[in-house]
C-alpha cells in the first residue's frame, strides 16, 4: 500500500528519490514559500524574489498571518461540511507527520491520492464557505530547476480562526479565471467567495495536499515557534479530522493507513531537554536553513540539509524515525532504528552519548523493523536545547567508538 502511494507521486521532484509526501513543497503566503514532496514532490514559485524573502530572517511572520485573515469578521471555529474530493475518486489518504526527502521534519499536510487517471481528471471542492485569498503558481522542479506544468496552492479563509489550504492542484476552476484572467500564470490575491462543495479546481496523476490551520492554536510540541518563520502556518496546523462530522471521519479513516489516534497524525514532538523532536544546525536560521542551501540545486542539498528530526512513524507510531537532512552524497534520508530502542523521549543530558544503528523504514502498515544496518548516528543532548550529532554512513555500531567531528544542532 505504501509503495503504491509512493508511485503516485511521480509528478513531484523535491525529495529526490521519493515522490511521496514531503515533499516536497513550497508554500507561499505573502512572501513565504513552502516546500513539499512525496517520492518526487516539486514546488517553486514563479515570482521573482521568493527565495530571498523565504530566507530573510527579518520576515515578519505576524504580517503573513494577518494576510490570511484580512477582511474577516467571523472569529469562530468553522466546521467543514464537504470533503476536498469525492470519496469514490480517492485511492488512499495519508496523515500528517510523514517524512521523505526534503521533508526531513514531519510533514504538516495530509495527502488525498486520487485513483489512477490523467492530470486534471478529478474535481476539488471547497470544504466550507469562505474566501480564496491567495493562489500561488509554481512551474519549476525545486531540485533541478526544470520547467514543468504549473501547479496551484490555495489559501482559503473560512473565519479569522479557520484557514484551509490546498496544494498541487493541477487546474484552476473557470469561475476563478473569469474573475482573475491571469491567475493561471500569475496567481491571484483578493477575496474570491466560495461555498462548501463548490468546485474550485482539478487534480489528477498526483496527490492533493491539504491541511487546516487554527490561528488561535500554537502547537505545544514546537519549543521555539519563532524558528519556523519560514513556514509560519506550520505551528498552527490543527487536527484535520476534528473539523469533520463522524461520517466524513469514517470515510477518511477507511482510506487511511494510520489506524490509531490522532487519526490526522502528529507533527510536533519537541520535549524540553529530550532527544525527541526537531533540530536545526546551529546558526542556520531554524527551519529556513542556511542561505547557501537555498531551494535545492539538483544535488540533493537544500534548505532542509540543516534539519534533523527524531520522532515516531506517521503510520506506525510505535516505530522510532531518525530523519537526517544530509546522510551521504548530499541526500536527505529517513531511517528506522535497529531494535527500535532506546526511546528518544527518555534520552536526556544524563543519558550521555547515545548510539543508534540505522535501518530501512518499514513500508506502509508493516510494523516490524528489519534489514541491514545502513549507518550509525551518535547523539548527545546538551544544555540549552542543544544537541551534538555525528553521522557515520555505511558503519555499524561496532565500528563507531565515539565522536570524531560532531555538529551542534539547536531548537
């Protein structure tokens, strides 16, 4: 099942080896760009200066957030009354929290994978009444810079509290083009009213990415939310299932590979003084990454190269995941842990140096970690939310006796 859904992302390229989720993805809100990807996830912006603005530490996150809610009057939480796709058009559904390629930290959106068919085959609907406030166009592969057919990212305001988004939409609805004739090539910014169940675009031959943002929520599992200025929506990512009635929840759960609560998945794992959670190489602007990495240059390296995450698998949360921004040859990669122990939630400064042997991640609903050792990583939790790390590709635990040239991470 997992391999099947990975193949469906052949339309993306951010992750290099994957097309699944994570991928990858660049989202733009005002001046932000969001990277996404699944086996081959692609994203880029068509407007000049996106990359510079994304990595500008002076970017005002609050101003971006205000742009999502500009003009709203309703401050209430809005329930969704329509799924984003017809259930019969959907093959599989995957939750928040996967990792792949450039999605080194748990992914902050879900994926609706349509059944097989050509680009633009299936309709995409507004989930509730509201206003499309922004559509962003991307037509370049993030890693290679190659041109590709355009994809569209929507920001939809339902209230001052409830914002939804779609990404990787392959075609805009004609009603949008009638009002914004240049939207297909230049995007749009404004207040385009939509009703629940109204068709707003089409999707086909790749996943539809979606999430709901709660502007009254800051996820508690991000110790320093300000480190996510480059993707300011991330800290507001809310439980997707909770916005739907029992019937819709049951329909999504039937399609989903995750069968345990929270059914929407989880992306925020930080715990003070513990190994569990997201980390960034010290001095690299948090999630934005080092400026030298940019959005990727075809080598596997990008802003994500300075990321690291230790968390639990999105499909099988009993399994530990070690996700590295750069494993070897510049490529990001995520691993399971041989023996699935020690639990990162129990690793602190008092634990000293911890050695994990890295193995292949289980596929789909497979829960047993097996396979040969692909490398070793050493961790040592330090004071002040710092972490000493060194990665040894193609080594076993017996071949690694201690740190040689460690890197310090922070969060």
